[in-house]
C-alpha cells in the first residue's frame, strides 16, 4: 500500500519508528498513523500479546512491517534488548516516540509510597532517558533521526493529585531540550505537551467532573486519540526539519 504522503515532506517511506506504549491508547494511534505515512513500526509495551495484535492490525491496514516487543520501559536493563531487536530486524531506527507513561492515583501526598514514586519516575522519565541515549547515539552515528517525547500539560500546571507524574513530565521536558543539543545537528528531539485525550482510561473518569473541567477549555472538549497523530507526524518527518528542542502544546486550549 502506498503512503498518502508520498512525495511530501511528511513521507516516512523507508523509515522505521519505535513507539513505546504502542499497543493501546495514544501509542496505538501514533504507530498506526506513522505506518500510514510509510514507516515500519516497532510496537513496544509490557503486554507482548497486545503488541502482537496491534502489529498485526498495522500490517493488515497499511501493509507496513511491524515488530511486536514486550518490555517494561521503567526497567533499565530491558531496554538494550528492545533497541537491539529493532536494529536486528530493520537495520535502523529513524523515529523514537517515547509515549509510554503512567499516573497512578493516590489518596494524599503523604500516602505516596517510595515504590509508587519510583515506578512513576521510572516509566515517565528514566525509561525515555535510557532509550533516547541508546537510540540517539546510534541515530547520530548513522543517518540521524527524530525523537518525539509525549509529555503532559501537568508538567507546566501541576495539580495536587498527580505530583509525581507532573515532576516526571517536567523532567522529560528538560530532557527534551538537553537531548536536542546533545545529539544535534543530525538528531532532532521535541516534546508534545498533551492535554486531556479520551483514551480507554477515560472510561473510568467521573463524567460530570470532566465535563465541568472541559467547559473551561477553548475547544470545550477532550481530544480524540487520532488528534495527536498530526503533530507526531510533523515532528517525525522532514516537515519539521528546523524544529528541535521544542515543547509543542496540543491540549485543546486548556487554561
């Protein structure tokens, strides 16, 4: 199947994208969107069976090759195996999307355990640091590439119920700028500062409470998962060739 972006700056034909948290939610839509632009995809998440299902869907819908890989992004020693598997299968990685994340609930700040804090930092910050170092170094030694970090608006506007997550994402924003300078000029690194997207997790929210909050957004609603894809495609492709170290807000106009 040919890419609808063939011959444009958004064309990813011949490229390989590694997407963490790629089996569900935003990651699933991102991987599928990049495949539609012509990229082969590495689908990585903790649940290998879910990765396999998503990889099969990507290939069935786009004709692109997709490698499923089970990995816990917060486990430092598991990440070299993921990178090696991607390079062994495809020979190169041109786009890294650090999408995997978690923000567990807690009752009060003083009830947050060390284990919970470490897990949140591990998945949202330590994992992206390690993967970006492993892949970024190979990109810089080869043909270059693009790293896209999926951040959050709470990194800039932290709320009481998500402070470990907000701190991790603030660190990810800082890491984004540092990586741009570390691996430039051939590797670009940018972050998408996401607002509220209506993924499968949103089914468990208090609908009335969210509706009241969404009424304060400029667009008066949460985002649909597909609405992140355009920004990722821009940052992954040559369309953003002069964009690096940027934090791009995609949040429907949240105050």
